């Protein structure tokens, strides 16, 4: 199985721009500006989005460390495992970077089966909820369930639209920063 990671972003802003990298005040200012502009998917986020996001990122980081991960950053950068064209609809001027899976060390990347928010917050009987996976574990999960972007392309079967990759260092992605 050939695997690649994809990063979707707005061409006018550039790749790997991360709200979590900003101070709390700065991230709130940017989030409020995005909401006021109202022309992208992110403009629909709630006012407490950043505080929830920071809590979820911390929980994911702690789970990843417990599984042998060695995150260099307190927060991740986000990618998807496999392409998900739906994410292009999130941006006014969409663009995408594709990076081979093998470029990422096992201890620098974790995965959730679905976006971090619903994966960590939904309470149902799906076994992949509230879980962070390593590279080897996510391959097993794909063999069992497939890619959500294949079986849930329209989002009518639940919140899983893609497998999210959390990149916990700058080593690989630094080569792609503009």
C-alpha cells in the first residue's frame, strides 16, 4: 500500500500556518477575524474553538507519548492520510501539498480515524473514538475499516471524512514552508 500525507491550505496564506503556534490572544484575534469574514469553513467555528482545540491537542499529545511518540512541539501540524478533495472546499484559494508517508518518522506523527475534534469528542460505540494511533496501528485500522474518504465521501455516514495525521515536529514540513 502506497501512502502519502496531504496538507490542504489557502494559497494566499501558505502551508502549515498554525493557530496553535500563536499566543492565546493572537489566536483569538485571528479566529474572530476568520469568523467575521464568513467566507470559509473555518468561519463557522465556535468562539471557544481555540480552547477546545488546545485541550484536544494536549490529550492527543499525551496519548501519543504513552504509545512511544516523541513529539518535539506542544501542538501538531495537520495533514490527512490519503487525499480528501472535500477539504479543498474549506478554502477560498485551495492548494495542497503531498508528502510521502516514509518521510515521517514513527515517533513524529500520530493519527486519528477522522478529524481530531469529532474523534476525541463524539461518544458512540465506534472503537476508534478517543484514540490516537501510531503509523503501524493506523495501517491495521485501514485494513479493518478502509479510508473514511472512500466510504464516507459525502459525510452522510458520520463525522469521519478522512484520517488525520498530527505532525509533532518541523523536520519534514520545514522543507515546505514558504
